[in-house]
C-alpha cells in the first residue's frame, strides 16, 4: 500500500511569489491533515479535512494560506504571497474513517519550503 | 496554548537502554502518541497510550501517567538505526483529531 506522498520535496521561492504544495493521502483515508514545522520549533497543526470539507482550520496562520481538497482525494496548500516566515517543512498526514477508533495518523515526508 | 516538553537531545551506546521523557500541560487529554522520524523522512507511528500504564511493543515501550501529565518512551537494545528524532504528541480533544507536538528529542546511538 502506498503511503502519503507530497510534492514537491523541496521548494525555494522568493518573497512575494506563490507556491502550491500537494498531498496525496493513503487511498481511502477520509481524514487529511496539514502540519508545519518552522526551524527549531515543534510541528504545529494547520488544518483538518474530512473528505472534501474543512473540519478544523484553526491553525491556519492567515489568509495568505489556502487549502483545498476537491473531490475528497488529494489536497493542495497554496501560499500567496509567500513571506520569509513561511519557511519550514510542511507535513501532510491522513487517517481512515470519519468517526470512531481511528487514532493513528500516517505522515508524508514533508515539503521543505524556503522563502528568500 | 498546549505545553509539551521533552529533552532536546540524548546520546546512548549501542545495546543500551534510553528513556525519553515527555511532560504535558494541555487543556484536555485524549491520548498520547510517540512518533519516530529519521532525518528527511516521514514521522512514523510508534505507540499510543490513553490509559495509565505501560504498553510494550518489542524493543519499544511507552508509559503514561495521566495524573502526572507524564509519559516516557523506552528504547531497549539500542541499534544504530534507532538514531532519529522522537516526537511526543497529545490529542487534546476527544472529538478532534489534531495532534499537539513536543519539539522532539534527537537520539544519537554510538557504537
């Protein structure tokens, strides 16, 4: 079974540019999460999709970040315009089911974003 | 906010035992997770505790005391491949799947 995949693995952009990160969850997983790790800090939650609906976007830092999950399969996270403080590693995770005993989240390898 | 603390770094010798502590002060508690992350790779699930006590999985064990807001991950018979970052994460709300992470503990295993 393929794991969670993320594209690209690295991205270097200039301040003010736009970047779109993609996450493909494990097939059949209804739950999809985005997290971010800024240098030297802990991994922090950004948002949670259940199928195509945003269940919780309390961690999104500001309106420069836009996440979508059309059709309830893959997800994109767009940063527009990018700022220096957006640099970090963006992780995607997925888990099965919409309720019940579904605890483990499966993580992707992350996209390392550098804004210069 | 949620406060989850773990040591930054630990070093141990191959074949030895290492215990990674995690203390948490969170607005709620619905389970504690340990993940292992090798450099440049995805965090991978190691263990889950929601009730007090010890959970054992081969060379890895995890312990939880909810009254003390404390957990540890015990790695036995250390191998070189165990050199990695170990992440403690808490799920705070029962109806909410998001995880709150500690900053991670980098374990270095020396020959």
